[in-house]
C-alpha cells in the first residue's frame, strides 16, 4: 500500500526518537514572527541534534515550506553543501531537504524564504529521520503564519 499527502491537522506535539529538531522563523531583527508582509524575507533557522551519545550519520532533514512562500535562491544552493555538518542540499518547490551527520551538539542550518501570497498559511512541522534506521526520527512543531498587504 502506498499513501501520499499531507496531514490535515498540524501536530502540536514534538517527536524525539534519538533526534531533536526545532525551527524558528525570524524577521530582520532576529525576532520570531507569526505574521509578515507580502514580499518580506524571513530567516529560517533549523536546529537539530543527536540525543544519542554519538553523532548520527545519514540523516535527512525535511523542511516543508508554508503555502505562499518560496526559498530565496541566493540563500540556499542545491548540491554539495557549504554548510558545516551538512553533506548535501536538495531544494524543491515546496521544501528544502538537508542530508547531514547530526552531532550531539546542535547543528544549525539557516536559509531565507519570502512570502509570495497574502493570507493565513499553515507552517508544517520540520521532520528529521535517519535514512537507514527508521527508529531514529524527530518532528518539530507546526504553526500558522499570516501574510498581509
């Protein structure tokens, strides 16, 4: 059986099975945002760490974008990554996928998105999972973001 799609309800619970992942959406001054104006650039800050006593290799970190947003192309380049700890970056229309070795200290990934449409949008939870051990995974919290003007 193959099932595809997205959750209808945004999870308000985090999941930490060997990994921990957290996302912040920040404005120009570094403050957390829940609303923005059309065309404004927002910084996405992902933090992920291993909850095991050692680093975890071959982890995929999937960050789905809120509807109505796109990645600022100058902030994130697909391919072999220049981000310390991240091996490869895949940029898609609706998400950014980072393939990394996750250390016991926090690995921080930063890039930018911008709003393209007005309205209220769901911010899907960020997800991280070991590609070869399905028991090692984490999910952050989702939320909402509003875009005006």
